[in-house]
C-alpha cells in the first residue's frame, strides 16, 4: 500500500512520537509499505509521522547516492525506537528538501557522524556509528520522530524568506508528483 505523504501544516509533524511496542500489529507490512511509499515519492528517507502515524519508526534508502558514496549501494534500513546519543562536533552544511515540504530546499548544518541505538524490524537491538550521507539522512528522519522539521534548523532570516511558501503548503497550495494528505 502506498500512503499519502503528510504535508507541512499537519500537527502530526510536530508531535514527539511514541515508542513502537514489540507487539505492534503488522509492523513488517508497515515497513514494507513505507518503502513502497518512499520509492513512489522518489525520496531517500521517510518517517512514520510523514504518513500520519506518531510512532518512533523511520526508514532510509540511500541507494540513489551510490555513485557519490559507494557505501550507500543497496543501503536500505528501518529504524525503530531510535535514540541518537552522540554527535560529532564536526559539522557540514547540506542543501535539504523533504517530502513533507514539496518545492522547498534550504541549507541545514548537521553533524558529520552520529552514534545511535535502535531496533530493526525483527526488534533486534543495534548500536552503530553512521557517517557522511547516511548520518545526514538519518538525522533528518530522526528529527521527524522528535517533532522537528528541517526548517526548524535553518537561520531565522532564511525561515522568514520561506514564510510565504510555508503558508502556501499549510493552505494546500502546492504541486508534487506523489500522493499527499
């Protein structure tokens, strides 16, 4: 099933998400459906709030960046109940977009490496370090489960310049090639 993507203005994007219990119904199907939705929207990451679910689940598919970073080849993962507990002081600015903000991009500074604990879809625990592009997309998606959106991380001046576009999104005035809600 392909879910519609929730667009900026919906309150679910601002909620601090609830942990996913081990007995969550049809979790594997939800993860599979999220990957289908992500593929349809041609994105590299998708968090549960972006499909209207306020649970601590997000997925990443970095394979489109394999030419730029060979470690991204076939890199697809689900992250459940993730917790970033360390971030490098070294940062890099990336030009980000978001499926929930069609047509809007902005430079966002993020840590070059992070350490994170999470569960996979089998509920097996992992504790890993992520660097480069993987760390970047994971931080973006992690923000979603914390109720933060990428425009919260840009300068107040830049956010003010985007104010009209953000208001249009919230009013439903936008165009994109994927299903939205």
